């Protein structure tokens, strides 16, 4: 169930990029949406580096991200946090889950083969191979959360009422990976609660993760934020704009940040912005009320 802020609770939002490269237009849209929602609510906007995927982190990318946000006139509140410095919190949460988690010895190939045998309808669902215990001769590789055969429902501020049956549509999902890295689902739930996040504004590519996170929040006795998922930017082939698909930094040399990044991003979000904006400070003075008019 979605939690509503109490009368005296301060809106607290966040932007949580991964330092796997510079921010591109897709990540700028996500950053802008979360920033504008916080400002429109007269709230707090935090910045968190989700740097747990150590194999993909790019040296210096975190500092580049900070500089990019500053060039755009986006100032975060408080200190920046790094997930890599918070791993003890994730271990504590895993232990708290107790019998709801179990070791899994399956390799990716074994999971893929099992899915094929289950048919196309279950092709994305973990088959539960290790739920009743690891087969003799096998060694634990990851830790999974056992999910119930029930519907998790929530209301997204933009997309409306949504629901997902975790057992039928996801299956038992990983909390700690075979390589020892903490999975996104657990880390984001623990960090949002620890930082007092009341509202999560992020790209619609993450909407499928929401039911899993709400179920984890319930098991851990943590509050559920309000969610708003905004459309994602795609390339000419209809693919989500990302570093993997060759997306370029939005503030690379020669780019006019105001006219070639900020204004296009705001218009992508459906904000009414005219061409009279001639500096970044003016842009934000117009974008905040435009966001308030559309989303509040």
C-alpha cells in the first residue's frame, strides 16, 4: 500500500545515477523530473551514487556526474552518498529477512534451460529450482528472496493503478549476486528508507521493479514511498537511450546546455516552455511552476 506523507513530513526525493559513464539525455530527463518534483513540493533533493556494480563503474564518472548537474544549476541537499560505503546496511537487511531468503546454486545457463522447458509464458520467471534446497554436489552462488503467489498493487502518480503477481511474473529474485555484489532491488529499498525518501521519481524502465521493492519494504517493516515513473528517452531505433546503446554526454564540448539539453528535456516531459528563456536561472524559475501545473 502506498504511504501518504503526514502533515508535518518533509518531501524528500532523490536522484540515484550509476557512475558507469557521463549523464546522457535520458539520465538528464530522470534527474530533471526528480529535481523539479522536489522543488515544486518545496522539498529536499538528495543525490546517491549507485556504484555497487563494480565491474561497470568508470573511474571519475561520479565526479563528472556531479559537475554535469552543477552546470545545469541543479544543487542537491546535504552530502552525496555512495552505495559502496553502505554495504553493512544491506547485510543487516539480508539477515533480517531470515527464512524468506535462500541460497541458489543455479548458473545462468541452467536457469535459461529450465525456462525453456517451462514454455514461453514462463520465460522470464525463475523456476524455483533451489527453493527446497541445493542439490547434492552444488555450491551456493547467490541469495534469492522467496515470493508469494499474490498480487502486489500500487498507484503510480502518472501511470495510475498497477499490479504484479511476483510468483507468476518474476519468480524468486536475487538479493545478492553470484559475484558477491548486492543486487539493485535490496540496495535501493534499504537506502530509500535510511535516507527518509518519501517520493521516488524515476524512469518508466524501472516501473517493473516497483512491486518487488514494495514487497521487500513490507518484509523489512519499511515505509513505501509515493512513486512517479516518467517516460524514457529512446534513440532512432526505439531503444532506451543508454550508455550501452552509445548515448553521448548531454554536456559534451560544443553543446549549448540550455537550448540543446535543458529545454528539450523539459519539453520531453511535457512542460510548456517558451523560447524566451535565455539563461539557466530563468529556465528553472519557469520550469518549476510548469511542473507544478502538470504533475501536482
